[in-house]
């Protein structure tokens, strides 16, 4: 669902007609470009209006809505799998629409669960007034909801992370295995190295990144690597 950007202009004779302003074509191209960019992101992005009514969802969000996990469309309005989480999500959206002074830079975080009872997160951010006007007042976009599963993607490219922390190629290969969910034993077997060597690489990774646990390492990686959808 897209947001129209046409405006109503009056002709010289006073008759109201729908006409295109000089910058309408530019706005149309901007909306199209933004839509394409959002579709390249693995995180679900949902633009909502009043009462959590869904105006636009990127490809990742549409997959979530089609699968009804971890978010759902309830009569065209955004919801969660559990009634209590739907209430919390709707409250966060209403706050983003009416009381933005109490929202931090990261937005309002709302816990979610998917069909497998795995954790996910929604972050609700307000949308300030801008040049785009909806065709109906009730369709005015007021908040953006970013939905992400807690589990990291196996498709993450760790090359940038390796450069940031000075990881060796061997350490970067082990890191990729750990991100994909392999145990240390499984990672060693996949890389053709001994478990002792894999443990040494892991300890070096911990030292260079300043963490001491695998869970902390995965959280760090998820913050550093952009959630871009990569071709399979």
C-alpha cells in the first residue's frame, strides 16, 4: 500500500482540479526509491497511521504478515500473536503518535514472539511532519515499526567486522561459523581444524572484540552489520 503525493491545486478560473505540482514527479520518484531501498532490508519495516492501521510494509514485513509471525494484520491494523503483546504494541504506536517527547533515540521497544516461541523485537519510532500528504487525513503516516527476529542471520558478511577488529582470515572464518549457529566442535569440523585450534581462534576473537561470551559476541555483531537482504 503506498501513500499518494498528489496535491489539489486551484486553476485560475477558480475550479478545483487535481493537478501535478512541478515537484510531484520528483516526489513520486523519491517514494519509489525509498520503497526499493526498504525492500532490500532484512528487518521488517511497517508504516502505520492512526489506530495502528498498516499503510506500507517492505518485503520482509510482508513475509512476516503473510506467515502471521511474529506480527499479524488484524483487520488491516498491526498486531502480535498474543493479545497482551498486541496491546503493548498498540500502546507504543499511540505514544509515538501523541507523546514523542518521552521516546528515546532507539524508539519504544516491544517484545514479540513468533510461532516457534522464539523471541523477536519491535521498535516503534514516530514519523514527523513532512512534505508527503496522504489523500485522506486518516491515512497520514504517523509511526514506523521495525520488526527483527533475535536470531542472527547465517548470511551475514563479517568482512567489515574482521577489518574493524583486525581478525585474521582464520578467525574470520571461525566467526562466520559461530554466527551461523555452529558449536565450537562443529565449526572445527567444518573448517578442517582441531577443536583446540578453534578454541584458540575463538579466544583471540573474544580478546580483540572485548567480549567474554559467545552471546555477547553475537549481540555485538548484530549491532555492527547492517541488516541488508542478500541474494541467495
